[in-house]
């Protein structure tokens, strides 16, 4: 008798301010609020932190570890730091032309007389935003002992590849957890029509980001982008669900970094049942995800 299974994802609230309806995404500053980590006590504090000398991040790490230790065999918890790329050329172009003109005409062009936004690159502001994220991580790791990612994944689009490199460059990472981002095709932005979301070749990525690795089967040319159709929310959500299935099935890491896009972050939040929370360019939103593998036997 065949047994089928699927993985159900749930956002575990109560850890980060971004989960709370009272937190306004328009004014929220991830760097000024320790990524939104709440000031709270945990069930593990009495045993783990009797002298109250551990940082909030150390206590959070211990709590998540305990969740996994106590979980049943079909349940796993992961913490994903979802970072949006810094400001890019296409973001400026859309602001300049207006969303209506951008969507109807300019987004379908490779650029204008002044700039190119096909596979859009970071602006100077975007580079500065990634540098600010780098300073945030360096300070938090040194003073608050924020758990460093154990694994790094990035969209194949240039603005994410560059953001990941700048964000994690030069950090004092654990020797067993170096920053070697893996390029994931499914982690890219909404696919289709907009040329800013058409990726460059694998050769281009290898040449410009030689330290990066590729998931198995990563194609030389972009085989997913289409000039005449664009993903719906439901199709995008299905792609993000497939991405999570892959990572939860094959990656044993608990703390993971995604460098991706606003649309894909929004989709991931929908998949795990998180409330809508728009993330500005260069910002980060962390989530605690509970994954439960549900098996069923056909009658």
C-alpha cells in the first residue's frame, strides 16, 4: 500500500514583533529592534539562565533548540532570516515612471537611454543598505551573540547575489559555518514579463560570484522567465512551498539565511500563515517555522 505525505508549514508567533498586529511595517526598523526579537521569558530560562546573564538571542537559540529536541519525529523547527536585496535600478525606475507606466510599458524594456535594469543591479543606495546590514550582523554577533546562519541561500538575480556578498562579507563566523551561498532558482522574484526579473547566465554568475555554489541541475540560461506571462500569487506560492519542501527535506540546519525579493518574501509569509508584512529594500524579517510531515494511506 502506497503512503503519501505532505509538509504543513506554520508560522510560530510570539518570538518577533513582526508577528504582532500592532507593529507597523511602514515605520519598523529591523536594525534598531534586534530584528524584532521580543523581550520575553521562555520556559527554558530557569534552567538555562538562572543567573540572568545570557543575552536575548542566546536564550532564543536555546528555546528553539529545545523545541526541536522535544518535537515528535515528524515535526521540525527552523528559523529563517529573510533578507530583501538592497535598492536596485528597477526600483528607482518604477518610482520615476510611476507604477502604472512601469507595469504597462517600461518593465518590459531592458532599460532606457541612461540605465539598464534587465537583471537589475544594486544602486549606490542599495550597496549602502547591504553595508548597513553587514554592520548590524557584526555588532549583533559580537555583543548579543545572535545565531549566525548555518546555511545561506540566494536568488540567482544579480541584486540578491551582490546583497548576500556585501551583507556577510568579513563577519566572524563559526569555522564550521562559512558563508558560501547556494544559488536557488526557486528563490527568485515573481517570474515573467518584467525584464528586471530575468536572470543572467550561470557563467555570468560563476564569473562574478566565484565563491557561490549552485543547486543541482541549475541551468546555464534562464529557462523560467517568459516575456508574455507573469506568475499569479497561487503559482508563486506553490513555488515557495516547493522551495521550503526541498530545504526542510534536505537541509538539517536550523538557522538559515535567504537573500531574496519583496514578492518572494510576501509569498513565503503567505505559505507559512504569517500576517502580511512588507519589507523595504535592504531589510530583514526573521520567522520561526514549524514543519509537520503528514502521512496518509489511501483507503
